[in-house]
């Protein structure tokens, strides 16, 4: 039998090191990058159009907030780009499809109409799964979460010119809150409602500072947290949140107690920290904020399967492993990744350890006799 020629071997796509496979991988990567770039550009353009229309053709757009608005456009591009790349991976793609299928399933809604609101409240809002790890971590995460949500709800509409405060006298105390040019309510800036309206970002900062400080302290002191941590990935987000919050509070302090002393410097420092953080979000640890809602769909997928008693039992000990559809979804993901041991998903963690130990005794240790 003759040996295959070099040309034949090079063109064999089954050869993992062949140029054919490398070319296929490169083509796939270019395709994903192209789709992600187009998605990012499309979302960015939609946001620009929304800013123009929502600010009534820029009539209510504050030019002093232009750097923040530009940063949000970059944020939109980055989130769309990274999300498209993420769901292009086999595991994430299956998670994404199954999650959305569960969310829009009328059968699921009929069987468990309150399941989705309950999961949104407990999994996204109050994040009860964190409480099982540590009550202190849960409390700190809640402070950061609600502080950032409050800040986003105030900052983004103001930055885009959607949300404005106007006064008939130009200096108050009576103000009108308008959204897209339509009056929502009028209030007196000297009463409690007015104080809350004008100090919402200060309240958000007061919530974020202790939460971020706790996690920063924990990463400095806890050996488990410090092991393997990276400065840019783990510490920079916390430092950025603290800098944003502190400089925001200092702006209020300067305007009230220092008659504007140092306000310009603080405003620039605050702007730089906010712009940096917005651009950082899609490509750092904060990206899990965007990923987390997709997990709600998967939780709903597992919940509805449990409601239908579709529990999969371990092939060895007959103990429950997970829901049947979830195990099959996991096996499908492993097959997509060309992992030839997808049947292991049908065993519980304890039995996997036992089987690995038995295989070691039979096939590895046996060679030392």
C-alpha cells in the first residue's frame, strides 16, 4: 500500500493539524467577527436615531453631556458585538435558543403563569442564589446592583436628552419633569420629592460605595478570592465604581458647601471615570450583567421540565441528576464541541468520581504491577 502524498495529507480535513482545518476555523472566525461587527454597527445606529428622535431632534439634548452620549454609543456597539460572539459558541447558542423558546412558550405560560415573574424577581432582582454562598456577599451585591440600576435609570435618559427638568422661572423652586417633551409631573424642589429627584444619583452613590468597598476589601484579604484574581478583570471594575461614586458625591459637596470650588476639575474626573467604565463594560467583568438575563430562560427551561416530572436519574445509582431535557441539552452541546464522552452527562457527580477511580485502578495502576 502506498503512502499518501503530502498534498493529499495537507488537504485532509480530518487531520486536526491540516491547513484545511485551519482554513475552516479561520473562515468561521471571520464569519463570527463579521456578524458581530454588523450587529454592533446596527445597534449603535439605532441608538443614535433614538437619541435624535427622543430629544426632539436634539432640541432637549444637552451638549455638555456629549461625551457621555458618545460613550453610550460605544457601549451599545461593544455589547452587541460581544453578545453576538458569545452566542456563536455552541454552549451559549443552545442556552440562548432554549431560553428564548421557554420564554415565549404558551404551554409554559399556561402551566406556570407566575414562574417567569417570580424568577425575574428572585434570580435577577434579589439574586437569592448569592445568599447561599454568603449573606454578606449577597448584601454587598444588592447594594451595588440597586445603586447601579438607579444610576442607569437616571443617567441614560438624561444623557440622551429624553429626560429633562424645566422651570418656568429659570431657577425654581417649581420644576416640571418631562420625558420626550411630554410633561409627566410638576414638583417643588424644596420638598421631599424634589430633594429625592435632584439627589437620586447621590443616593445611588451611597449604595454603591459600601458594596464595592466590601468586595474590594474581600479581594485584598480573602486568600480564596485573591488566588488567581487579575487586576484589570477583578479589581479595576470595583475601583471604577468607587471613583465614579465618590467624585459624584464630591460634585454635590462642592456645589453646596464650597460654592463651586474645584467643581470643574471634579466634573472632568467624574466624566473620565464614567466614560472609561461604559466603554469597559462589554469587554470586562461587567459583561455578566448582560449575560445574566439569558440564564433566566434556562432556569425557566429547567423549572418547567421539573413541573412535568421529567427528572433524569443517574444510570448507575438512580439518584436524580437534573431534568431530562437539560441533560439532553448538555449532551447536545458536548457533541457540538466534538467531545466524545457526552454519555457522562447521564451520571451524577459522585458516580463520575467512582467510575474515574475504577478506570484508574483498571487501566493505569495495573501497569505498575
